[in-house]
C-alpha cells in the first residue's frame, strides 16, 4: 500500500494555481484532471528535457512514440488545444516544474487534482482502506486478477501483491484517468486496462476476481445463461459473483462488494445465496461500516467466494460495522481488527454458522440474526421453550376477488400490552381482500415489520377477519395464557432484516422464552397490569411534557429580556426628560419647551412600537394546515430554481433511497449508458422526480418551512453584491436510525452567527447577525417540523477557505397501507 500524501503548503499552492489557471479557461473538471495528469506524467518521465523544451509546440512530443501513454497524451492535447491556447497549457507545465515531487508523490497530486475538480468521480473511486482489505483477503499465491469494474484503478495502484491484472471500465473519462494513474504509479506493464463494456464476459481464467461495481445498477448481459440468476438482466453487484466458477482457477478467490441487502433480499439475491451454498463456495460475509462511501450513507457488504472455503458446510460471518477510525471526517477501516475477527471467533462479532442453521432461516445471511445472541435466564420452576413448541399457525383460506370483509392491518395492532384486545368494529371494511388470510378463531396477531406489537383478536366463523400483508396469526396451546404471552412477546427483541426491518415467520417461531405454569402466568400478568396502571397514574410522561414546556417558555423569556431592556430604558429616560421639561417650563422659551416635549414623546412612541412588535411575536399562536400526501422529491425540484444572486441544486441520494426500499429507476442510479441509445435519448429517459417518496403534511406548511430556510440563507448569507458563486445545495436522503427523510439545506454564504445553536435557532424572536429581521424564521422551522413529528439541527463545516452552513430537517416518511 502507498503511504498517504503529506501535503506541503508550497506544493499545494502551486497545484491550486495550476487548477485555477485551467479552470478559468472554461475546461471541465475531467478535462483539467486528465490534462494535469498527462503533464505530471511527462514531467515524471522526461524531467531532464522539460526545461529545455520549446514551449511553442505540444509537450506530449517529449514522450517516446512507443511510450504506453503516448496515444492517450496526444489525444488529451488535441482536445485541449481545440479549446484553449497552447500557451496556457505550457504555462501550467511551467508552474508544475517550479517545484519538485518525490517519485511516489506524482500519483497523489493527480488524486488531489481529481478531488478538487470532479464532483462525481467519487462513485468511481475505491478507497485505500478497501484496497488494503482486499489485499489482506487474497492469498499471496493468487497472482493473476480480473477487475470487471475498474473505475480509476486504485485496485491496481494501491495493491502490490500481484503479478498481473486485467481490468475493464466502460466510462471513457474514468478509464483515461485510471490509465494515467497507472502510468504515474509505474504499473502499466503489470495492468492491462481496457475501455470496454463487460456485458460480454471474459473467457479467461484468473486466480482472483475483485468486483467493486456501481450499487443497484442493472446490466444486460450477453451470456446464454447466468449461473445463479437465470436471466440476462442482472444486478451489477452479482455479475462477477455469478460467473465465479468459470472465471477462476482451481484454487480461485473472489472478493465482491455489494449493498447490504445481499443478506436478506429475495429474488435475485436469494437465488445467489442458495446457489453459492449449493456449490459450497461461499467462504465469508463481512459487514462494513455505514458512511464509508462519500456519495451514499449505506454500509457495504463484502462477500468472499473460494473454490476451497476454509469451513466445510459453514459460512464465516464478521460484523465489522464498528471496526474503524474516523479522522478528517472520513472512515478508515481497522484492517487488523477485521482480520483478527476473520480468523478467530469473537462474541457478537464473528462466528462460523452452519449451512443447516442458515437453511432454517430461509437462506438469510443477516449477520445480526446470527451474531447478536442474548443468554436466556431460566428461573427455578420455569422451562425453556421455543415459541413453535407452544403455539401453532392456523390454516387459513385465501381471499379472492369475490371476497370482502373486515381487514386487519399492522396499523390496527395495539402498542400497549396491557390493552391487547382489538375491536372488530374499529376495523375498516375492504372490498379487496384477494390473497389475504381469513381468520375464524381467537388468536394473537403480531406484526412482521419492525416491532411485533402483539394483540388479540376474537374472530369466529360468524365474525371472521382478513389478515393483511405483514400480519401473522398464532394460536396458543391449552397450557398458555393468551394475555401473558402477549405481554412476553411485547418485550421480546428481534433483529429484523432489511432497511425497513422485516421479521421472518421462522425467526418469530424460533424465539425462545422462559415459561412458568399457567397459574403463574395468569398471576404474573395481573400483577404486571397493576404495576403498569400505577406507573401511568403518576403521569410521568405528562409531567415531562409540562416541564419541557416550562423550560422552553423560561428560555424564550430570558432570551427576549435583552431585546426588551433597551426599549424599557428608553421609555424610562423619556419619562424623566418629560418631568424635567414640565418642572422647568417657566424658565424655558415656549419654542424650546415644545421641541423638547415632541422629541421625548417620539422617543416613547418608538420604544412602545418596538415592545409591541416583540410582544406580538411572543404571543402569536401557531396555526397549521390540513395534511396531504406530498411527493417531497417533486416538491423540491419544482419549487426552488436559481435566484437572482445565487444558484440552487437539488441532490437526492438515490442510492440511499433505493437501498432503504424506495423504487428508483435505473437511469437515476447510474451514469453509464448501455445499448445503442444516444446521450440525448438517455437524458430524455431520466425522470424529473421519483414516485412514492412522500411526506404527509400540509403543502402550505412545507412551503413555509422551505421558504424560511431559503429566505434566511439569501437574506443573512448572500450579502456580498460582488460575489457570483453563492449557492444552495439541497440534499434529500434517509436517516435509517430515525426512520425519517433527512433534508440538508447547505449554503456557502456568511456563516451562522457565533453562538447560534439548535436551541437558540428555534426560539421565537431570536435574532442573529447584522441582517437580523423579526427573529421568527428559525422558530417557524422548529414549530413546523415538531408539529409533524420531525426534528431539525444546525451544522457548520469548514473546507479549506470555505465555511458551509447547513440547516438539516427530518420529516417522517409517509407509507401507504401496503407498506405498514
């Protein structure tokens, strides 16, 4: 592995001057980076000739014609000279030659240039710590490697333990940068890097395959069949894994990076899991941390295939989600900890799970399900049982288009175990129960999404109910008190699979509990209900709410005191002056007396007006509209174009949204064009917004919320009339832990005033900075998001000479009945 670049201020200043000079010409970020890369390569290869070279001719002519990058260098210069004067290119070269680089730094400075100029390059970038993990997982004996998604070829430049790599990259721009990187790293002799599509799979065999593809992208493969998939259109993450058997040698290894849903998703992913186990070639699954990739917040799963796995009929599971260090805002994997867990069992972190156990859980590879175990305590007189030993799942008929009746959904289940009974009268009638199970007896109903929410429904043949999707009915045996079992299940902890956690039927039925005799069950339930009633009677929750309201009110009063005091002092001073004029009227001229009285009355009026404004703000009641379903993606796209002195950009994190569970079109998940379509045709197919990304709130309130954030940025941040680079970036993503949309409004204007934090921002009437207005903007944001069950925060980030200010809001995700 190469060492990290130690940036010197002098060299960094020179590189920034080069970038600035070329950027001023109108060249794109990619054009700047490829040109700088070629200039660095020429300097590295022909340093002794550069100073004496005639700068009125193309510098690439310094290279030997048989140089591996001569053709690429010529092409870069031809494209650049067609757009800018050659003197500017030579000027950039002279700047680069004004400082010296050690042999190993040339590649680092190209990476620095790419980072500064190409925003979307991160999607083609393989982090160094990923390369270090790959190198630790591949045996030193595996010398020939195939990389089907080459990107910018960090895998070739960062790794050392190989003899030859064949790599492919379809994106012309990234391929050229990767080729230049290989040249600067002196790797062109050991890496064959081609600009081509891998939809027509290689016929060669290699010791190892390394696949780091675009996540969630589909590929139209040209094979007659795909081993695990059975269809030509495949997930890019599985393309190389599906072809592991025929593409590797007898002792081959495959290291594949995939979205985390490879652990639990059905369809293509499940077929792959079953096939990999059937062929006895799955070696290990490693769950990597969240936030490791700069362009999406989702974690990664590393799947390792071997022709000769280390464990027979078992898979090695490693939870490395917390094995990292964080510096400079970036996550760096702790490779030593990961490899230690790879080789040695560690409680709740790593273990080898048998194929039989995995089959019992329907071929799920969910790590948390297998690694996070809690020891079950068995009190004296109790017995340990699995739920499947004391309950049964009723045999129910399925509804057809002709059936209708009472529909029981997840949202109908009780959140209070002490009140578990569901009233049939409260259930909605449905004319569409096709595929639903018809329940005709008393049963415990549990949710298979997130939490069980166990409840009791007293159905019968005369009064049946239909069970909607994600609802499971269980019938307790004769020795089980149904209310006691509801209470126990309400306290059970399940680690569901998926971004929206789904608990499988098998997981529920295998849940183990300590069970007393039925008489003790009834007694325990009655005592627990009494304790619960006493706890509710104390109204601790209500007292907490009252205390919070009192605290907020006191904070607001205290915060407004400094606003009111100057005006009160002004009124007091005016009163004293009025008394003075009245007491000295006889010694003053009538003109002086009247003038003085008028001035003091005007001062009093000004103070009274200011106090009246503060009191109006302070006493104003919040009013909210009627909620409706709003597509938040569409709303942001349609409502916030560029302003007169700023540029705005909406940036949905489609990758995070897709892995959360939203249906995102392929055209929005990949910049790669396939087939015979032109660039314009591909652009025309990209939708303006994605369906189904909804919130449930009043449109006027959403408009007020966003308008206040935009308005504050423009009014308080964009104050320099000479600046032309003011921008607002709006990023839409999801916060998995909060289970909410996260929307960041980031601007590069005047930073937040010193001391303005989340609490002060949300106070009514809080004013900040020299451009302060009424002080209601932040309070409006707070009141709206809290009214609809959301939250907000303020963030400040410094990047070199720029300070970025962010207002972050969280809004609950709206789900229709089928997603409950």
